[in-house]
C-alpha cells in the first residue's frame, strides 16, 4: 500500500471517530436533561408548629402555676378580702356580747358638822337585754361573715380567671409572633423568587415591587406583634401583683386541653355553683334577720340596779347610826312615743336580688339571657378560630407548592439558557444579547453587550 493511501485511511478513520464521539455526546444530553430534575433539592413544606419559642427560650419558662402562685401571694385584692373577713368576725364577736355593767357612788342627805348624818354608798347597774335581740344580732353579723367569705372566694376565682386569661393572651401573642416572623420570611423568599423569575423574563418589575411591598408589610406586622406581646406581658404582671416582672417566655399549648362547651350544662353549673347565687341567698337571709331584729326592738330592755348605803342617821335615843342599808331598783322603758316605727323602713331596705338573677320555684337562678350569649359567643369564636387555622394551613401548603414549581421552572430555564449560550456561536450570542437583572430593590434589566 502506498504512503498516500495510508494517510488517507488514517484521516478518514479519525473523522469517523470524531463524528461518533459527537453523536454519542448528543445522545447523552437528553438523558442528562431528563435526569437533572431528580437531582435538584426538593422543597418540602414546613408547616408552622406551636411551642417553637419555648424550645428556643433563653431562660427558664414561666408557667401558669407560677403565675397563679404569685397572684395568690401578691395580689392586693386578695389581701383586702382576707382583712374584710377578719373585720366581719370581729364584729360578730362584738355583737353577741352583753352590755357592760355600771358601778357608781351614791350619796343622799349628806351634811357635816357635829350633827353628821346622811347616806353614802355604791350601786351596780346592769341592762338586761330581752326579746332575744343579741341572738338576732349575732345572726345578722354571722351572715356578714358568710358574705365576706363568699366574696373572698368570688374574688379569688375572679383573680384566677384574670390570671388565666392574661396568661393565655401572652401565650397567644407569643405564638402569633412566631407566625408573623414565618410569614415575613415566606414573603422575603417570595420576593427573591420574583426577582429570579424577572431575570429569566417570566415576571415583570411590578410583580417584584408588589412582592417587596408585601415583605415590608409582613416585617412591620412582626414588629407590631412584638409590641403587642410586651403589652400583654405587662397586663399579666399587673394582674399577678408584680408590675416590674421582667419579660419571659411562657409555657403552654394552645392546641390541646380546651374543654367542650355546652351551653345548657354551663348555665346549670353557674346556677348551682356560682358565688353570685350564694351571695344573693345570703343577702336575702341577712335582710330577713335584720327585719326580725328590728321587730324585736320594740320589746324594752330591763334596767336592774342594786347596791349598799351607809345611813348615818341616829336611832332615836340610842347614840348609834342606822348603818348599812340595801338598794334595789328595776326599771323598764315604756314604748309610748317611740314604738320603733322604723320596722317598715327596715323591711324596705332589703336589697334586691343580684342583677342577672331570677326566681324559679322559690330558688335563685341566673338569667339565661345574661349567661347564655356569653357562652355562645365563646364557642362560636373557638369554631371560627379553628376554621381560620385550617384555611391558613391550606393556603401555606399551596404557597409552598407554588414556590416549589417556580423554583423548578427557574432552575430548568436557567440551565437551558446556559446550555444554549454554550452551544451557539460566540458572535451570534453577542448579537442576540441576554437580559440580566441584578437582585436589589431598584433592579433594572441590563443588556450584556
């Protein structure tokens, strides 16, 4: 074989090998394009979780039990009710005591000089209370003690309810702050996505600006929620009696432990166990005792006096004094002008039943028109909150899916653009030009020359 023919064969073989390599590379590119989406990072939706602030707390958690304990020790209204109970018991003890006796000196026909004479001595006087007025007075003040105890119990329940409500408001504000921050982060991610889509020509500047405005609004909402959390914490600190308590992370779960509300059972329980019902019963009984005590006031008390006197008068011709003589007096007031006409006034002074209570079969019941709407509004609010939570979760899921699709499209379009720029001739790419947008608040499309 000639050398020229050998060179020709070698050249042809080289060309065939290069063509086969190029064809093999072209056949592998679709497979690489098909396999690339499986290698990208999958964006999985992360649903909001409660108690994240508690997991990342810097200090010790503040529990509801601690708040109730501090309120029981530091709340001034509870100490005031305890002082009122002690004062009522002291008045009860005082009302059952007998009037103090009177001890006095007495003298009659006292004269001096050589003749002498007269009477001098002492006596003891005591008022005998009749008609059982002391017992009725004790009953009246015993009802005052009972009222003070029930009012103290009512105030304790009122303070506990206020502490629980303030604590739950702080917990809700704390969880809502995490949600606001999550929404601000999602809005920022959406802004970045809109900027990337604008770089590829799939979004315009107005959409980017709208996303930036939404992100700013979400950040402002998070800042406002921080202020709300501080305000709710100050309210809780004021209720428990420690206004200077530093801000801390509270512990609790808003998704569990909520009781099932039944309006009829709630009304019946309030009618049987509410302190207002017992206060109305005791107030009515006290008014009856006051009326009975006023009726007994017409019975006069007895004044008893007894004592001794020394009589200096001489016994006729015998030069001796008459000596000691006894004194005894019994007096009764005659109800002639004052017959205790104020009994009718005392009957009219009987206080009316508590507002919101009605009489049913001789018993005091709370008015369902006062209690039932409050219970119904609370149950309706809980149902609305549950529906809002479900819709918000569904919307968040849809937003995550949309973000995943947009990220996939942006990644695919970016790789396609890069592949097209690498495969086209250099002069054609320079003539065609490519739009590129730099991320930022004032992003403008730039043309690469």
